[in-house]
C-alpha cells in the first residue's frame, strides 16, 4: 500500500447486503487507512445535535417507504419539518465527510450522493444468502429463521430507501467501482483489495475524461466485428 498515493482520494463509500460483512470491512478499512468511519453512530450524533429525536432517527435511517404516514401516527408524532431536517442531515453528513476527506462512509446513499466525484471509491459488498444467514446467527445470536427474516427485512428497507429517496437501485453495478463477494475471500484480504483499488483510482485522478474507459489507447479490431463466430446452439448441431 502506498499511503502517499492513496492520500489523494477523499473517501470510500461502502454499500452492503445485510450480513455480508460489509460493515466490518468498512471498520477494518478505516483502521488500516487511519481514516474516519462514518456510520449509523455518526449520523445519530449529528441528528441529536440538531434536536432530532432518537425515534425519528431509528425509524428513518436507511429505511423508508410510507415513513411519513407511519411517523405521523405515533403517540408523539414527528413533525414534517423534523423529518425534512433529518433528510437534510443525512445528506450533509455524507457530503461534508467527502469534503473533509479521508473518510469511509457506510451506507447513507454515499454511492449516489458522491457519484460524480472521481476522488471517491465506491464499493458494494455481497454474499450468498445462506452465508449471510450464518453471519447474522453468529454475530447477533438469532435462530436461523429469525436471522433470515431480519436480513431480508433489512435488505428490503435499504433498497426502498435508495429507490424512494434517489430513484436508484442499490444492486445497480454501475454505481460502484468494485462489487466484492465475501463468499470465499476473507475480510482482511478484501480490505487489501480495496486499498489497492484506492491507489489505482488515485493514479487516474488527473487523466482527461476523454482518455478514460475501456476504449482508451485501443486500436480498431484487425477485422470486422462480424468476424467473431457465434457458437451454434445444441439444436443446430
């Protein structure tokens, strides 16, 4: 790892399937880089500073759908201004984190809010369902059925949040520089891969936009594209 090269990057955003180990990867990455970690606790702290109640934070953070109507039905209903303030707080925390630099941002739509910044690396962490169930069983002490229900609810809530607030799909691979599956690779090795990707992306910060992309530096095919044969289907053999 080349810390001097990586220092040119401002942030890493980590989107994750629940139970994939994405949160743990983010924490280890922040420790490895000696960068600030922005997760749920930081968002809660920022909201409290603005006088937003814990109940609103718990209800809204990374999960929405009919959140407004549900909050208005509580014994101590949230006010529209309070909900809007919290929305703005979420955005501000993410944008300020990237502005301050050297930050690992977990969730909170960082991959969308910072999508146009080349000095931010975007990561998506996924894993097979059964492995994620096993992760939740071990980390949270739940029975397998309860763990499966919990992770499915969390995945749906996060997906709804991104769709409702930003009209984007969390599993859209185009939002990310890397999509990493933790099925086989261990977490520390994945942290190493992310550090390598940070260094590689940092090296491209000053490359003109027209020189980026898979076609950059490539010549034309020696023949026509039609020269590539299409394999026959089994029925044609």
